[in-house]
C-alpha cells in the first residue's frame, strides 16, 4: 500500500472532521449534513486503509468498526461541550485520535495480510505489531466509553427506552470486541469471545440503569470491566496468561470501580 496515499487517506477525514465540527459550532443548522459527510468520508477511507479495496475480503470490513463508531460517539459527546474553549480542545482531541485510529487500522491490515501470506516478522516488526495491538485495545476502550456514555445520557436525559439502548450497547460492544479479538484468535473464537463479552457487559449495562449513578460513572464502570476482560483474553491468546496477571487485572478493575462509586454523587432514580 502506497505510503503517501495512506497519509493522504488519513488526513482527509481528519481535517474534514475538525473543519466540519468547527463549522457546526457556529452553524448548528448544518450539524446533520456535516455529520453525514464526516461519517461517509471516514467509512470510505477506512475501506482503503483497512485493505478492503485491494484485497476484497469480507474480514477486512472489520477495520471499519472502530473509526466509524469512534467518530460517531465522539461527535455525540461533542454536543455536550457547550463552552467554546472546551469545544475547540475537544475538536483537536477528536481529530488526533481519529488520525491514530485510521493509522492503526492501516498497520493492523498490513500485518493481517502478511500473516495470511505466512510472512515471518522480524523482531522489530513484531514489536511494532504489539504496539499496534495495544493502541487498538485503547481505542476499543475509548470508543465503548463514548458510546455507552451517550446511551446512558439518552436514557437519563431524554427517557430513551432502556431495552433499545441495551440492544444498541450490546451490538456496539460485540462489533468493537470482534475487531479486537480478530487480531488474536481465529474466526470461531473471535465470534465466541466477542459474544461472551457483549452479553456480560450488556448485563452490567442493564443493571447500572437501576443504580443512582450518573452516565459518566456508569461508562467508566463498563470500560473498567471491559479492560479486565480484554486484558485477560489478550494474554490468553498470546499464551502469557498467569494467575498473577489475572489477580492484577481484577484488582485494577475493582479499585477503579470502587473509586468511581465512592466519588460519584448518588442521585436517586
């Protein structure tokens, strides 16, 4: 894949997203057309960066998941950034992370293609792939955070039906974790572990709708739980899982959730 074209393919949707959100801030009536244009450009260039246009393989469509859901959920959060200086900083952050997400799927698609060709990676390249997988995990967590925070916000602020939000949350979690697990396991295990993760977190999502916590706290609890699950599955897939690592993940996840619950302002439903 041409390096110069890849850089251009990354820059176009990023610049379009940043410029579009700046325009939408001063011209709110243009928000929906701008949103459609940003999502469309993100999908089109993700097809190229993810290797689908070159290889024409269905599996490469998985690389559309993170950029699409990330930018869609981030723009939804953008609506809450009412102060202008906060909005400007948020737009810069959205653009930077979208660039990272697009670059990362380009790297992962390259290694996925080489794996299928049975190319043995050099140690330096193998280290680069491990970094890409770590970034991928962080992007999954951030995307899920924005997505479930939006859904909890819709439930609490606009009385959005809980059962509909639950279905949407479970579907987004399944798709995002599918993209993550697909880099580690074969197709059968990818679907299985993705389904297990989505159903488990869907149950937590539903339970949190009854708790007197705000939507940000709920999103942090979901993401903390997902962090534990992804970390354990990641080490399991690379044959590095130990009982000590499991204890560390559960302690980190548990302490994060405890800190959120203790610092959250409880609001009776």
